[in-house]
């Protein structure tokens, strides 16, 4: 049976999408075109990521007249590729260009878009984007949503003919946990260098910017230490607020108990996931929150802000808890309660996987939603 031809048009390669792209490449006759050489909000080591790809990425020409989504070479690409399916991203000018190609070259072409909106972002959508969303929900074949709550809200509140498909931003369990195993020597080294033996490690991974709410996390941690002075907070990431956060930690007499590692990727990042006992995502604005999947795969009990789409991965109280990122006492109480009942883990081995669903199961459901059977 001949594989269906699929073209993916996506903003950029990011580590948390690689397994999904590789799976698509394995199931379809796929061509990948990216708008940018790196993600806009944060930079990733492209050479390191490309070693994991099962395909050769191609790149679109710059936006016409400097308009980033006005990629006119898409007309030529889709006319040449003659795909059965196109998978694009969000609701924008580029989506309309893909639709124009359908009307000009191939009426039977199916068009899906990937939308990472959390429930809050979906509800607060306004202006031009809201208008475009309303139109495209009738013109797309389907919309792939990462947040189950956002999908349910779409179903109840928006008129649409597009099929709504749920696929969270998750990584392949086996591949990710292989990396954790490979990172164990680094984990043990960090455990010794930072004297973390018999310490309970609270972990944050992400950008150090306003919406990530890391000052809130420091305030929470200050109260946690009043009852649990055997705790250490590890902050992995870079951003415009890093120096301010370091100074604030000094003002609050927390410097000796907080480790700022800077940005980490690859096995060095995996080494900190191995070390973390619990993981905290305190964002006030978060389309999904890919680090939640990484933390759960690493076996970190996870406290996730209600603002993040990744709350759909939290099965309270089994693998984590959801909290209000504007209520310090809510999170303080929940972490203290957990710490009263828990102990530090053995850092000579990786922890138990806390994801409630496997990547393979979820991807099979995704293929079923496309009414596609593997050749």
C-alpha cells in the first residue's frame, strides 16, 4: 500500500516536536518545511537536534515584504509536491496561503493545523486572530489541539466543521528515558559537586521571563524552607530576569539554597531531571508547557499552574497537583503536604515514569483520528 503524501509546514524545529515529526515521517511520505532556522522565543542547539531527525528539513524563503507569515514560495512547493495532506500551524496568513493552494491546485487535499492554545488562551482570543479562527474552523479539515480542556471548550463554544483532534505535546517515552539513563553519570557528579545527598530537590526548567512567574516561585520556596530546611531549589534556564532573580534570592537570604544552572540542553538537562524530586511550573501564561511531560517522564512529582495546557497530563493526586499561580499559599500548602509524606529518591538510578499515557498509545489515537492506517 502506497503511503499518503504529507507536507508539514511549521515555524521551527524544537526538541519537544522531534518525536512527533519522526513518527509522521515514518508513517507518511513526508516533506518538512520550516519558516525559521530556530524557535523565536528561545534558541535551541540545532546541530544537536538535527542528529535526532529521521528526515532532512527544508526551509521557506523569508516572508514577502518582511511579513513573517507571507511565504509565497508555498504556492510553488505545494504545486510541485501534490500532497494528500498538509499540516500547518495556527491561524494566520500562511494558513490562508495553504488554503488558496487547495483551491488552485488540489481540491481533495486535506489541511490540518496544529494549535497549542491552552484553555485560557482559547477563551481570551480576540481581534484579527479570533476572526481568522472563526473562518478557518470552517475551512480546515481538522485542528490538532494540545490541550484537552481547550478542545472541550472549542466543542462547546465555537461553530466549526473542522474535526477537532487531541494530541498533547509529548515525547517518546523510550527515547527520552534512554537519555535519562545516559545522563546518570552527570547526575551523580552534580549530586556530589552540589552536596545534594539527603536533600530534597525542587526543580524549575524554563525561561526566566515575566510570564514564567519565577519570583512567585522564590516566595513560595522561602516559606517551604521554614518547615523543610533540607530542601534545595534548582533553577535551570536563562532570560532577561536572571540577574534580578539572583539579587532577589540574596535579599531573601536564599542564595545558599538555590542553584542557578543557566540554560541546559541534551544530557546536561537530563541530568537535572534525574536529580529533581519534585517539579514546579508556576507560569501565569503558558500555551502548553512541554517541560511538564519531560518532568513526568523523568519521574518528578509535578506541580503545574492551572494556566498551562499541560494540566491535561496531571492526574491528581497520582503524578502531581494543579495550583493557582497567583495564590502563594495554595502552592505552599500543597508542596508542604507532599513533602511531609515523601522522601528523597535513590539517585543511582532513574525514577519511575509518571506519565499516565504512553507516546505510542497517543500517536495511535492520533492516526485513528486522521482515519489513517499504517501501510
